C-alpha cells in the first residue's frame, strides 16, 4: 500500500508532558517481520468467561507482537474473541490468572507488563497510552462534540491541570476536528451528527491525549460501505501523518486489507494471514 | 474537571434530576416552614406563660411566710437580681354581671413592684394605642380613638396601681384587674383584639338605651376568699366589693380566663395576712386555733400585745439583664435565689427553712408547656427523619435509574482512563449538586413563604370568603390560624438562621446519602460489561 503524496497535515495534540511510559525508549524484543523494536508483545493470553457454572474459554493462548507505527488488522468471525482481545490489550479487562499448568500471560507494552498493572496503573495506561474507538461510537449524548473530544484530556490533567491548559487543549481539539472535516460542528450534540461524523468525533477523542496505541473495534461496523471507506481513509491518514500504531478489529477481509498486516483469530489463537 | 462538566450537563439536560431537585426543594421548605411556624407559636406560648411570673418564684403556698420585706431587700441588694415583688396566690370566687359566680385564681400584687419584675404593664389591655394591631386593617380598635385617650391613659395608670378614685369620696381605693376573658363582657374581634359588648335596654316608654358593658368605666364586683389560720385551716369566708380598674391579656387563655389581680394590701386584709397586733397571754404559744379572732377574745390584764407581721405566699424575682455571656443560666439563678433565701431564713426563726421552701423558675412553673415544646422538638425530629428518608429514597431511586441509563457513559469514562473513585465522585458530586440546588431552593422558598405568611394567610382567607360568598352566598372561613382563636393572634414569621442551617445541612446530607449506594455501584461496574451493556 503506497503512501499518497502530501495531503492535509494532521495537527499534533498538545505536548503531553513527561508522564508517558518511555514513549521514546525502545523495546528490547525485536520484531520478527520488520526487525523494528516491538511496541507490544502478547504471550500466552488466555481469557475464559464464566456463564453460571460453565467456563467459556474464548482466548486459548494468544501470542502476538507488533512494532511501533504498524497498522495491524485482526480478522475473525463474530464471536471469535476479537473484542475480548482488544479489551485485554487496552487494559479494560484482565487475562485469566495462571494455574492448572497454564503459564502466566504477559502483555508487554514498552517493556512493561500491562497484565500485572495495579488498578491505578491501568487507569493511567488507558488514559495516556491507549486510545479506544468503538463500533457504536459511544459518545456522551449530553456533551458537545468539542467536550466529547476533550473528555480524555480532562480525565488526564485533572481539574487544575486542565484549567491551566484549557485554551491549548481546546485549540488542539478544534484542530483535530477541523482536520476530520468537522470544523462547523464543534458545538453540536452527537445526536445532530451522522454515523460517519460521530465516528470521526470518536477518533478525535481517542487521539486527544496523543496515545501510543490506537485500538479500534470494528470502527466501520455500524456504517455503510461508502462511509466506512471514508473512516478508513481517516485512519490511513492518521497512520501516514503521525506514524500512529493502530490495532483494528474487523470481521470483513476487505476492510482488513487496508492494514499493513493481517492476523486472524481462529479458535482462540492467532494465525498470521499475510505480511 | 469532567465531574463538573458532566454534573452540569446531566443536571440541565435531564428531567429526572430536576424533579429530584424539586422534591428536595419541597421537602426542605416543608420542614423549615413547619419548624419555624410551629416553633414560633410554641415560643409565643411559653413567653406568655412567663409574662406574669418573672424568672424565679419563691413560694410557700396557702399560709405564706412573714418578713418578706426583708427577703426582698436581701434579694434586691444582690447584683444578679433586677427586682423582687411580693405576691399572694389564693383561690376565690368572683361574682360577675347577672350574678354569675365563678372560681378564679386571685393574685394579690403591688402594682409597682409587680410591673418591675414581670411584663405586667405590657399585658394591660386598656391603654391608649398609637398604632393599630397588625391584623386590625380597618383600624377598628377602640383604643385608637383620640377622644378616649385621656380615659384610656387613666385606666392604664389605674391598672398599674390596681386602684381607682372613688367617685363619691374622691379617695383612691383598691381595685381589681381581671384577665380579659374573665368578665365575658368583651368580644374578641376577627383581628385578635377586644371590643366591649353593648347591651340594649328597652325602657317602659318604648325608648331604647344602649348600655356599654365596659366594666373598667364603672361598676363593682364581689370577690370572695377564704382566709386560713396559721396552721392552714380554713376560717370564715370573706367578701369584698371592688371596682374594676383594667383588664390584662397574658396571651394564655387559661390564665386570662381564670385569673384576677388585686391590690396586695387589700387581699392581705381579706385573708388576714396583714400586719396585726395581737394580745397573748404571757408564756402562751404564739399561734392558737383562735388566731386572728383576738378581737373577740376577752381582754385580760396579764396579756401583752405582740405584732404579727404581714405575710405573702410568694416572692417573684427577676434576674438582672446582662449582655455578657457570663450571665447565670436560669437554673443557676434559682439556686442563687435559694441561697439568698437560706440567709434570710437563718435570720428569722418563724419562716420556712431553705430546704422546704419552694423555689422554682418560670420554666419549672410552666413545666407542662415546656414539655410540650420539648415534645414538639421531638416531633420535628421525627418529621425530619421521615422526610430525610423520603429524600434519601428519592435520590437513591433516581440515581439508580440514571446509573442504569448511563452505564455506557461510565464504560466510556473508564475506557478513557477515569478511575473508580473518579466515577464514584462523579455521582456523589451530582448528588451534592442536587442537594445544594434543592436545599438552597427550599430554604429560599421557605423564607419567602414564612416572611409573607400573614399576607398569604390573609389571601387564603379572603379568597375563601369570596368563593363562599359567590358560590353559596355565605362567606367561608378559611382561616387556618384564626386570630379569634387565642394563640393565633399573629403567625410567627421569622426563620431562625440556625434552624435554616440545620434543615439545609439535613437536605444536603440526605441527597449525598441517597447518592452513596448508586455511586458505589457505578464505581464497581466492570468497564467491559458497562461498554457491552445494551
Ligand atoms: N461477559 C461475558 N460472559 C460470557 N461470555 C462472554 C462475555 N463477553 C463475551 N462473551 C463471549 O465471548 C465470546 C467472544 O466475544 P467477543 O470478544 O465480543 O467476540 P467478537 O468481538 O469477536 O465478536 C462470545 O462468544 C461471547 O458470547
Ligand atoms: Mg466484537
């Protein structure tokens, strides 16, 4: 997939301070495919749900590794555990505890193990290192487009920090939304936007804290083909402009084809599909 | 920061939280109005009970005790005491117009000292008035008549001295001051005042004469009392015919209906408690069953004359006003008075000792009423509890529903990095916001209603009268607190700041409390489950 020449430049969100876990540091493990330092390395990831007294194993030991700046698509049938995997990587859920001969799962992110993070560390990780984009946008209906985008920044900086950076952050949000063609919609409520516009707001929200990793769970799943393609264009642009590492989940091979690399989730394990 | 933003947005874009705030407004206002008005009424009642007692009463009922002048002197020498007044309390009968005789409490007082120790002067009804009473919008009060000013001024002075000038002899003689409801010749008006009744007398020639039943303007009543001997046994009843100098209104119906004030000296004479010179056989005990009847006894050369000092049944004491906080509380003042009495008793062998004399505060004397006030406080507490529980449940139910509705939002916030505490605080803060809006709104509503309660009351009564007149031809009485009914002359219309503060804090805490469990539920929500929630 070739990169088209110069298009609109995406603005950089406000400098994010020093708190980020070593965004400059290099991971130690080497990526098999590219030889680049791996940003994320998942080994032996298992997740079992309990339905009453029955154990429902969903992930049976997922091993996956990808490098900084990669766009990976995870392809899998509905119910194969794609969302589960994304939630675990994003620190929204925890993998199974080791035991019964099963080894401990690790989710190495920049050489730190997300799987052994404390609650506070997980909150911080989700806030600064990860940006989520959901299939159903999940915008807060009471907030304006701008406030929705700023939500992550408010959570990150706290009351006084946010007040201090308020003007800069508002400008950053406006620039992001402007780059996504939503300049005239800043004060609108989500209910006044179309599906494609809502998803673009959600992507802007995920990017406000300049995360290392963007996690998108079927970002086009709720949109028609044409609108979905436009969203993929937006993602491609982000990828090109910012070198953003992106993990995108989809059940549609055609959509997965837009990514650099496709891995398939089959029977709770990852199968490399293409390079 | 997101807390403030979301609280504001949730609060202004949803109907439910507005309803919750409104409910808290109504609860808060209701409690505050009830407490202020009810507390005000009861406060009026207790103050009325105090008006003719003073602060402390030193009493030895029935027989009374002598040398009270010395006791009063000792009391008044004390810097804690503002004044002291002698008093006799006894039961007797009074024959009113149309030979209606009734049992009454007769109190013998010295006008001057009594007015110094109690608020007697204020309770005297017939006196010139410059401004009408609050509800007397038509200025119907006869006391406002400029032409009667001199008469009323004279009546007021007569009332203060419990005497009046006899029309025939021109001498000042003792007179009665009746509770305003005793005589039955005054009509209580709609505005809570009194109007003398008039009587139409038809002459034999067909003419008709209007006669005023205004007693203080002339006429005498018969008073009957039973003196006791020094051992407390009743002697022959005594009667006296006395004019009426004035009437008093203490504000307590029972007192105003059943109390007659009389000049102390006159009552002492009737009760044989005045100073008498007695002849006793030397060596005899001073008291004998025939005490007071020595005039009838045969004079004997070996008898000598001794003076039996005048007696009273009580001394009323008023505490010195003091604006510094070091002032004694009422109970301490009572014990202080008891100590002064003890010194007095030590100097006089013929008075009851300090251990047996009755020394009580006006609060002790009005125990029944004070107890009622205390019960009222308890009642308010119960109402508080119930209304608070209602508010707690209201907020709880609304928050529970809102958190179910906002599950996705909670999931999103967690995905964006909000902590559990952050989410809990969001809802607690939200509860607090509803509490602040609700209780401040309720406080303002209560203030607006209570400060205008008399006008609102009049408005309700007027609309009732109008509606009744139009619908049935007879005006309806929609007075909730009819000034014709005794205590309700004026509705208390002030809110004490500490009551307002208490109610506001209660309202706030209720909301916070109601939000507590839903907030905990929101905090414990698993972010993935919240996001997957349909
Ligand atoms: N909380 C849960 N309890 C039980 N089963 C669950 C739960 N969440 C997901 N599952 C099951 O796990 C499987 C994987 O779900 P999911 O990760 O959403 O799949 P995908 O995103 O690939 O469609 C599904 O079969 C689903 O029913
Ligand atoms: Mg899914």
